[in-house]
C-alpha cells in the first residue's frame, strides 16, 4: 500500500471518529446535520450525524436547504434537521455547495451577503425545482442569507470562523 493511500485512510478514519465525538461534547454549536465522507476516487460514502458533507479530495461541504411554506403564504428556509432559518456555523476559507429545494408554489432566490454587499446569489428557483449555489467562505465574520422575494421571513445568519468549534 503506498503512503498516499495509507495517509488518506488514516485521515478518513480520524474524521469518521472525531466528528461524532465533537458533536457529543457540544452539540449545540452544530446547526447542520449528517456527514458523508468520500474516500479516494471511489464512490463509497459513509454516514455519521452532523449535516456537513466532507469530500477529502476537493474539500467541498454540502448544505441542503428547503423552502418551506407555512400558513398564509409565509415562507422560511429549513435545513435537513428541520431547523427554521438556521444559523450556519461555517469554516472560513472553505468552499460550500448549497443545494436548494423548492417544493412550494412560489419562486425563491437565495442571497448571501454582508452590509448590503452580495457575496453569492442563486437566481430564481422556480416552484418544484432544485438549484445549487457554490459559496466560498473566504473570510471570517458574520454574514446573512435571505430570499430576494421573501426577505423578512426567509433569512438567517452565517457565522464563519477559522474552526468549526469556535
């Protein structure tokens, strides 16, 4: 077995073991649920429970958001652990792939920004459609996300720190 593959296996094993342990120590700091780790070039993935997908090849983390309709055409964002407009704790200088599902009858558009400056945007997500948004968390700080069409009800906070434990 070559050293590169051996090191990848060790890293993958450490991730599989450490992430659930970190979540047990302080689960309130994690707002995204379920982890999937890809190893090498194989398509095998294994699950634990924290909500971020970690690809050890390209370091992309996947987040899933659903548009949710409440009474009287009131809309919210919901993550896989069914939290409404959740605060996202992201690691700075990391790429994130956000999959947005729209099962509602309204159009939505997600915007990530700070102080009126757009950092990332996924244009119109039509009813019944799914779209992806790639977001590079290239600095630390507090940012916001919202829907262009429902900014008062579909909004949340993104906290980007240098580590996930912060």
